C-alpha cells in the first residue's frame, strides 16, 4: 500500500469531509475543520470532536469523547483509498470526500 505524505494529507484533509465505509459498523463521517480540529460521527450516531496533527508517517488524533491513535491514509493495490490504524489494519474505505462541512459536524 502506498501512503499519502504530509503535503498530500494537508490538501486531502483540511476543510473537507470524508465519508468512510467501516463495514458492519456503518459509515463514519469525518470533518477536518482546520490543521488542528476534527469532528466525527460514527455509524452508531456517536459524535466526537478532538485534536489532530500531522506526523512523519500520517497523523495522530485524540478524540475528546473517545480514543487517541495514529492513522494513515493510503491507496491499496486495487485502487481503494483506505484508512489504516496504528497497527497497520485497514479500518475503512473512503467512499467520497466533499469540500466543507455538509453534515454540520462540530457546530
């Protein structure tokens, strides 16, 4: 899997909303408000906000109401864009990325 570097992550994340298919858990919707704040709605309806920052190999997020962890976004050999957790496990496929905050997360 090829992973996005810092410059690509900045362009891909800041000011956008990611819709991620997390399998049986449903869809996670993540809005990256700016270079330090993010908001997420999980498939079960829980909404989290937290701090995030870029790292040398991806990014780190610490949710106020949930866990903290390291993440990467990569392109799989079958061309899917995938969220990968700190253990290297694929956790969800990006289905679409939309400019702005259409879900009004964090408001």
